[in-house]
């Protein structure tokens, strides 16, 4: 996917995915419960997405199950260990490719740094100029030029610049941590866990809390993945 100018949103060029632990109200179908849980937080829910790898080839308890993936189901039927391993392996390959693409360029400032300058003094640092300065950094230009190539193995997300610049292990570990909870987690009691900002420290704090919550769930707890609109 070709890169476009960044916005103030947490990520660019990809839908947000929120993982939901629906309430136990059996009078409402599970997909509807998941979407209701998302919209209750003022987020526009789009659709269920087949995010989860499964342990079973077929089960009536899996929702939207096809080709080894499902939009959700009981945790015991979802292969979260395989999801984390696959995400880490893909991230490792992506980081090694990124290192080749940006070789010789200086570290770049992440976009949130330009957004903070704009918020601190909008007259002196208008957002349009901050966007232009961010995109003009040699490292970002190298990533953008690569992303424009047809037939590339995978895109290099400029929104993940800070994570990429923090090294191979950080990028791989972050991918593993995000494999299951994705961009947000809504608990069965309606609490919404998400990153407070684009900063890597805030994203890691969210993923730490989200994975701790997932570790406490029983195997019968249902998870559903919902794509949301920005």
C-alpha cells in the first residue's frame, strides 16, 4: 500500500482492530454484542475480521471460521501462541528489510514529535508544515520510496518508525505482544484498554496491561476481533 501523508491518528493506512471480550448477555448474538461494545465507546465499528489462528479445523463455537482463521471464539480454541510466534517471525523479516532500505540515513523523528510541536505552538508550527517536514526526513523518504515499489515483499510502516529505530528485539517483541490484543481491548465488563498516545512507551504500557488481562482469562472466554473506522 502506498504511503500517504500522516495524520494525527495513532496509525496510518490500516484499519484499527479492537479485540472484544463480549458480555454474557446470551439474548444478543455474539457479533452484535462485540460491535455494541465498541460503539459504546464512541468508536465506529465496521465488521468482524478473521484475525485469530485456530486450534480446531471446524467448530460451531468459532465465528467466521475459514482456512484456519476465525473472527473469534472461545480462547481455548484460538491458537494465540501460534499467532504470537508468526507475528514475531514476520516482524523479524520486516526489520531486517527495513535496515537495508534505510542504510546510510540518519535516525528520524517520529510523527508524534511534530504533532507535539504543532500543539505547543500552532501558529509557529502549522500542521501542514509539520507533515511536510516529517515526510522530508531522509529516512522517511527512503521508506516511502520503497513502499511505492510494485511487487515489494512487504510494506514498511512509517507509523512504526520509533519501534523500528529501537532495534530488532524491540520490534519483534512488540509484534508478539500486539498479535492478540491488536490496537485495543474491551473487557467483558466494558473497560477499554488502548494506548494513550503514539509514543512507544505508551504503546508498550497498553500491550503490557492487555496481555496481563488476557493471561487471566479462562479458556471459555470468547474473544472477537472488530475492525473500526477512523
